[in-house]
C-alpha cells in the first residue's frame, strides 16, 4: 500500500532541529499474511525527500555533478 503523510516538523529528525516547516512525504508498506495474520512487513519512506523539504540538504535537481 502506498501512502502520503503531511505534518509539521516539530521534533528532531535525523539530527535536524525542529523547523516548523510543513512536510509531505510518501512511502510504501508491503505485508505478507499467513493464516489470517500478518507475518512479515516491509516498508520504505522517502527520508531524503524529508531532509530536502526541511532545507537540510540541497534538492535532487541541484545535486548534478
């Protein structure tokens, strides 16, 4: 399942102090069920995208060699 979350950066994230910026991040979660129960789960979150939105690193379009 893909998802999108929106929030306000109010706490420390990956060493970045709170900025008050609005953050929109996308991610995906995949689960495997067996016997009606979830037995495994994998997920990914765009942490690089979050750091870009917080101004902690340059945007991907500016990271060209």
